[in-house]
C-alpha cells in the first residue's frame, strides 16, 4: 500500500521535510517512489516554507496512495494557498 508522508532531513534543531510517496512498509527516511514536495517549518528569507506539486498528489491519490495526517494537512494548506494565488476570472 502506498503512503504520502514526510521524510526528515536537515540538521539538528533545523529540520527540513520532503513530502514523498512510498510503500507503507518502508522506513521513515528509507526508500521512496517519488518526491512530490518539501516543507521547511522554520523558513526564513526568500525560501518558501511549503512547496507541493498538487498534480502529482492528485495522481497518486487516484492510484490509491493514502496521505498521513500531517501530509494531509500540508496538502490542504497548499491547495488553499494555490486558490488564493489564482485570481477568479
């Protein structure tokens, strides 16, 4: 079964997370199928705190991938930000 979840990277006290599609049996920072985004909770300057490829999220959810609770909330935030950026015609 495929899952959409976070992998922790970065240094001590400065985490950077990748949003990945992986098998549910793989380790947290182990093997993955595809990287579909990133999340940096303590982003400063010009770096974006959250980037998600929503087209790939839709594709993988149609293929049966289940997002974790945290990934689900980040995807929801990304969708909200994407609709706020796009002006209504």
